[in-house]
C-alpha cells in the first residue's frame, strides 16, 4: 500500500470520527429520550389499569375520592405536604433532598415512577422519581425530598431537579428557553396539573430560600445546572386552575 492510500485511509477515519463526535449528543439524546418514553408509557398503563380497577370495585359508601387509585397513598402525600409546611421545612438540606419523601411500595404502589413532567416550549418530557439520587437523575428528573409532593394544593412547592446534560445526552439544557407565561404540565398518579411560568432566575447552589414553600401558594419549581456548572437556573411556576 503506497503512502497516498495510507493518507486517504487516515483522512477518512479522522473525518468519520469527527462526524461521530458531532452526532454523538444527538444520537445519545434520542436513545435516552426513548428510554424515558418507555418509563412514561409503562407508568400510564399501570395507572390506567389501577384506575379502572378502583372504579370497578368501589367501596360500599362510594364517594369521588374513594374511586381514585391508591387512596392511602393520596392521603399520605397530603399529610406529608401539610407536615413539611407546618414545620417550615426544617429538615431541608443536601442530604434530605436525596431521600424519597415516601416509600411508595408501602402503599401498594408498584412503580418507582411517580409521574412525568411535560414542557412543550422546551421540548422536555421526562419521568419523575422521588429523591434526587444519582440513579433517579440518570433516568429522568427528581422530586427533592422535604419539598412538596406533586399533588397540588395550597401551601405547596414541588421542587424538581434535572441534569443539564448526562452521559453525553442533552436533558434540561433547553429549560433556559422558558419565559413568563409558558405552560408546564405535571402528571401524577391521579391527574395532570397545569402550571404557568411566573419567573426565571439564576441562583447559587446553596440558596435554599429560593425553593421554600410560599404561604398560600401552589407552586412548582424546576432547576438545572448552568454552564459552567457553578450556578443553578431556576424556573418558578404558579398553578393555573
């Protein structure tokens, strides 16, 4: 093989590697998005089946609340939200954020996915998990422990964290595209809640005050890392009836 042929092979190899590096984030994102959609679809199928079962076999003294699936879990979520509001989230810290608010299996809930977040304006749709562990953030977005569970209601603020990018895949980077008035949809095991963006800001990683519950408010707060990873981009949303 002559020198020109060797140079041609090397040039083609370099060009192919360059294209691979260029396309890798897009390909990796597509793979991760497909995994997220599988989790969301499995969650929706599970909830649909449980909802149908709850309606087919209602209690003797039926009320609308009795026909929702997982009534004990709903009550536990409501009590949890009330408790952390009443104690002013005194246990909120870096460690407790990683801890799930509840053990879902203790209430007969057989999935670790607690719903999903949809943000059309930013082309984001990700499954939600309780506790900001690395495992949860790898698969989707995480609901921080010692913040409100995402069932809505007065005196709540559900705080959700997501990676800006992860293992080469683009995740919450497009969160920065959101502006006041954009809509965010949060689906939990019982219903879909609609929130409206009321503010975006950049905060320091330890600025806990920005994610606390506000009296009388029904809020959703979403954040991700900035680039470089020294600050946090925070989206504050208010419930839209």
